[in-house]
């Protein structure tokens, strides 16, 4: 890999990994190897990490996820750093046949198109497990014979013995219980002293499997045989166990069994990983995400069951063969072993199927058709596809088209005759475009060669990575006067949340949560993802208690999507001119960022400040609002927190939060687009003027477009560039909105988004049209992260003919 990146000194390189954990692992590893040894600049881009534009432009290597790069490369015509890419390395490219496969397919298709348009010499490297149709994939990637290396599954750096064992039983849970004793016996037989990883389907199964193995260990002469006391002292292990927060993990570590799943806090996962990596404990029980993420060596792997519960379908479904191979591949590492063992425990009726594909390469088919409308909309917005004929041509660039010709029956194509293929693709394009039309994201000019045009809704859907069904949902649900409750309902019904898992028996937990939150949900559908989404957001803003770590992770997933979907809602309400709705969505975003309801007292967003302390600040200390508090000097803020009784860590958290809040001062000027250097400044005392004073009304020509200049200066600023959002699950970049609206008519005239302050001050221009009648226009300066820091300024406009 070092050589691959070294050979591309004059262009950017992009490495695409399927999981954030793998991105982070590569970033940590390559920062030393590629950064230290080759002097390359690396930058990480995921949903959790958003580097600034300068870092991306100056980087030699971008390490990212498929979804992130897909969203960025959609705007390749306006992003030079995308056009400067000369090498793309896609890890686990066999995932083309999985749910996320269409994203990879779209990336490669677009990359090939960009290369053809820019005449750039661009290379794509795909890393994969063994494939039966590797030649098809290589041809599509543009790889010639000398660049294709496809080894049999049996070719491994460390030879492996694989045992496939079937277990009877119609029901999932009893069948899993049957596998516990054979798993224990397999460890004793094949790997009594070497590291073992057991992969299970759920967090619950990690706990049940661990407890069952502990009971089996109890019959052993040495119940703690899986702790290597030669490498760790008992007191050292006890000290580590005392630091573990999860009760179950604390118990299992006492017997040399670690657990690893997304429901554990980061520190607990790190302790389990390090103990296993250093061979201080022998056994690690993990969910399948570990197979794609953290790289931990093991002599033996046991795949305990090949099914998982799909909340959307409400039943147990098979794990993809790709995932099974990935898990099995974790056994044996060249620097540790000269042989490896894998045991795959499955439902007996599926034994022959899994044996076939474990020992033989499997074919990869396209999964594009299910989400073709969204990807086609992105190309229409980008200008790659301008007509129905272009859409036909676009399909010929895809992996789907190549596999359609090689395996037509899989895609319901009866014959490979030229006319039949053409008719099949024509019907597919007509159906897809028709679906986009119904969603309001694409317009078709039937009279002019079936030209396609992206609507404003379509551009927003592509920019914010929304599904076209969500765009349709918003266009039909939004009206002029909606409450915050209405907007929360519209948000949670977006299709982006339809994949949120509702696990077995979680409908009962959801019913219990519904009794604790202020807004009622439909009691008939506690098993639906949108209801669970609604409840999770309510619990978060109410600072309630969730029933399990699963719900904590689900809340993080919901909030990741909610921020993006709400940004789109803000733009759509602005496009419709709905002033009140737009402001309510922004304030709902503030509430989600702070873990408070939009109507809550802003002082209570300060860590460890309850309503009683907030009332004291307001009444006894005569500080009316958060805006007044942030302009206090740093030592005055410290005194205020001490006065209300905060001490120790509680004081430190509150002090750090308060001193990190931005104190924004604004100055305004009005000018024209033709002469933006000659603005007429609006004096500070203007906003306190008398409405009856005719001189206080700004006279501008009716119907003309003018520019409002807004200079925002940050009086006090902490060192961090991130917003102060202690209740938000990840670092959040601070943003602001400038909105011009007519409060009397409820019309929104202009909106502009601002990124965080990298300097002490910044000046922005926002265009607006002068109304036809005498009006008071309100300028709203609103944060996307903080409650109580909104500012409003009334500008009195007297239009002239």
C-alpha cells in the first residue's frame, strides 16, 4: 500500500473504507507510515469528522467512507479537489452486492465519467475477497489483465481449517443456546491457550454466550484458565475491572472473557480490546461490526449463528455471505500464527449453502436498482444526465449494466437480444424518471427531446443526501402555519429513519417510554421506526433515561441523521417562504443540539444548572437572558457560577461551557449588488428609533434587489472551534443563520448560512428584494446550536417608485 500511494505524487489520493472504525484505524496507522515516512498530508472525513476546506485542499490523501465521498463528489464540477484526485482505493469492494453497494457503484460510475470529461489519468484500485466474477468487476473498474489478482479462498498467508457444523431447531434463541457447549468444546480442542473470537448476532447474545461459557468453566479445574497471569498480575486486572462501567463486562472479565459491541462506552471497549490484543485474556465475544472494524489477532474464530433480527422485517434473516467470510478471515495473522481454525455454527438446513461459498469464490451482483432514483437524481442535479437518453447512457457506465448482460435472469431480463435490452432499459428509465417526477425533484420537458431539469427540491435532496421519498414527504406535509410538534412529527416520518432497528420486544420498551414524554405518539404502532425515532428525540430533549445501551446507540444514529434532515427542512421552508416554520425548525435544531426543548429556559442548558439556579440568575442577579450573560467578562461568569453554588467538577463543566459561548455583535449596511464596496452603514442607535419618525424609514426603490451587509464580531471566544454541546453525541461545528423576513405577513425573504468563526469577525452579504409596500423587515441572527442567543433587528423600509 505504501508503494501505491508513493506512485501518485502529483494528485490527490482517496481511500474509501466501509466503516468509520476502519477509517479511524487507517488514519492512525497511515499517519505514522505515510505521514511520517513519505511526508504525505492525511485528512479524515466521516460523519463525525468534518475538516475545514483548507485542510482538504492541502491534503495528499483523503480517508473517508463511501457515503461521505458520494455526497462530496456529487458536486465535482465546483470542487476542484475532487477533480484533482488521481487515485481511488476502495476497500471491501465486494460489498457492491450488499445494501451499501449502490453507493460504491455510484462513486465508481461517477469517477469514470469525471475521468472521461476531464481527460485525467485516474486509477481505481479495488480490494476484495475472492470473487467468482472478478473479471467483470475488473473490466468495469478499467483494470487490464496485468492489474487483476484473484486468488482462491484457500490461498491465505496463514493456512486455515474451517469446520461447518449444523444445528437443528426451528426457533432462533433455543438454537443459539444449543451452540454454547459445542463452542466451549471447540475452544478446548482447537485453541485451549491461544486467542479466540466468537462472533454473535446481537449485544444480547454477547452477554448470554459469555454467561453460558462461564457456567461451563465452573466445571473446569481452573475456572480462570482464560486469564494469562503470566502477562498480567491479578491486582492489575482488578484495577482495570474497577474502571469498567458495564456491569456485565466487569463480571465476564473476571473469567478472561471480554465483550465487544457498539452498546459499550468507548473506554470499556478499549479495555476489552487491549486486554485481548495483549493476550492477557483469551476470549473475546463480539458482534459482527468488529469483523469490519478493529483489527484484533486471533488463532481461532467461531461464528455462532448466521442470522440476525431485522427490525424492519420483524423477523430473523440471514447474514450476508460477505460478512461470514469477513468474520472467518479474522482467524490467523502472519506475525502471530502459522495456522488458524474457524468454526461456523449454522442452522442445519443451510449447511450445504454456506459450505459451498466458504470454500468457493462467490459472484457479486449489482444492488443498484433499489435506489436508482436517488442516484439518478444526483446526476441530474450535477448536470451529468440532462435527458432520458443521457439516463440510458449513464446506465451503461454502471456495474449493473455489465452484470445485466452476464446474468440477465437475475435482473428479470428474459433475452439478450438487442431490442429486448433496449426496451428493458427504456422501461427502467421511464419508471425511474416517473418516480422522481412524482416526488417533485425532477421536471421533464416532453416536447424538447425529453430534457430533464432538477427542481429546487431535487437540488436540496441531492445536496443533503436525502431520499426522493423524503423530498416528496416534505413537499406534501409542509404548510404555512405549523407548530413545533407538527415539525417534529414531519421530521421523524422521513424515510431516513426507516432503517432504525426495532428489536425483539422493543415495542414494549417504546410503550414505556411513551408514558414519560410530553408529546403523545400513535399507541397502535410502537413497533415502527418512526415512532421509536420520535420517542428517542423526545427523551433526549427531556433529558430522560433510556432503558438500555442499545437505545443510547440508536439515539446517536437518529441524531446523526436528524441534523442533516433538519438542515434540509430549513432550506425547504425558506424556499417556500415560510418564516415562522423556518425559525421553528432552527430552534428545534438548537434544542436537539443542547438536549433541551426549544421552549426551555436557556440558562438550564448550562451543565449542572437546574431551573432553581436559572431563576436565581434571572431574579437575584438581574441577568435577563443568555445573550446578556455571554457578554459578561470571563471572571464575572466565574463569579456567577460560584454564587449559584457550583463547585468542583460541576463548576468546571459549567465554566468551560459558558466561556466557550460566542458573544456576537452585529453591524449592518445596505448597498446594491453593482456597488458592494459602497454600503450605507446603519447606525447602532437606529434600531432604537421611533416608528413615527419618518426619517427612521429607509427609502429604497420598490421591487429592486438590494444587499444587506452583516458584520459579525465575536467579542469573547473559547479556543475550540466546536460548539458547546455537551449533550450532543459527537463534536458539532457551530453554524449561524441570517434570515430576513416580514413578521407581519409571515413571509421569509432571504436566508443565508454561515459556518463557524475561524476569525474574530466576518462579513456576509445577503440579498433581498425591496417590498412594494411600506414594511418592517426583521433580520434574525440565529445559532444552529445554542438556545437563547438569537438576535433580531427591525429595519423600516419605505419603498419608492
